[in-house]
């Protein structure tokens, strides 16, 4: 690897460091733009991180959907595993939320429908994403959305199962996951519900200056989320009801499947 190339690809520029990862915009042998994603050296030495990375690549290889960034190939440069993915000219949903981009006001409902549609596809393909958050959603200027980063994905079981590693980001993680109880697709629905909530209000349902307090509020049954319409009274009552059902603290109070979320969203006009 040099400053100008990686694994035979010509580097155009950095797309940023994502904690453990580096993202590079590069050109392939035909001059087509692609994204190189690889583990930074200190993490590439550790089996746990390599395992997550390689699992994400395997999951992504099995998912073909217009709202999922596609995997082109995987490889290894020395001891560093990498992925080559299609390049999408887009910003993260996190960037749009931080800037309160007008796109979120103009196209909030169509974007929400796109997201639940792609999550339904992921679940139908036999997986749970387990790391749904605005940083893992790309948004094109025309409002098209793309789901990325399947490193923490799990195979979807026939019944709820227990995770021994705590995945995801606490602010978007379902209470049962934080408590290391059994999880299923309703845990993803919770996380996606938090994303919907933030898209509509530019706030999270539980906010605080310390992550431990946020985590406690997520799991505490006596602490309800702030209702979205308290932030923005123009949010339709029925849409608020859907969001609150997605982020119910008890899994049995949530939607049991994405198909029912889609049904209720489609009923909105």
C-alpha cells in the first residue's frame, strides 16, 4: 500500500475514518469510481474485529437491493482485509440531521418508507442488521437512501436468541439488547424507529449529557420517550403513533414485523 494506491486501486481521496475503518474513493482498472473499505492496522491485528468485518462482507454479498450499497469484491492486502463497494454520491443521514437539511422536511415520509422497505428485505433474506443508525444510511440529493455497514449483522432465527456481545450504538439499541436478553427482528424495528424519530424531530427520544443516563432511560419502563409532536406539532398524529409503537420498550408492544409497519405507513396520506 502506498499513499496513491491500495490493492491495485488508484486512490482519489479519503472519504473519512469510521472508527475502526478507513474509507477511500478509488478508481478501478477501467477508471470507474469505487469505495475501498478496510480495517485500520491496529484493528486488523485483532481477530474479533476481523471476524465482524468478514461477516459483514459475507452478509452484504447475499443482499441485492436498490437501497443497499453493493459489494463488488473482497480481498486482503497483506494482513488487512478490505471490501470494494459501489460508489454512491451521497451524504450520511447524520449529516442531514445535523444540518437540519430541508430534504428531511420535504421528503420525510417517502424516505421513511424506503428505509422500512429495505429493512423488510434484509429480514426477508434471513438477517438482522443490528446497527441501524443515521451514520449507516446514505442519502442522495434526490432522496434515495442506501443502507450500509453489515458488520454486526446476525442471522435471523426462528425464535428470539441471546447475543453475548453488545452490538450497535446505545442511543439506537433496543432495551432487550442493552439488557442482553433475547432479540429478534423487533430489535431492528426499535432501532429503525429511533432513526425515524430523529429524522422527524432532529432529536432522539432519550437525550442526556452522559451515555450511561441515555442507556438507563432506554431500559427504564417508568421513563417514556418524549412524544415527537412535542418537538414539531406538524407531525401527523398517526405517524407519531407508528413511531412510538416502533420504539415501545417491551418487544411485545412493538410491531411484530416490518410488513405491519409498511401497512400502517402506506395508509398515511
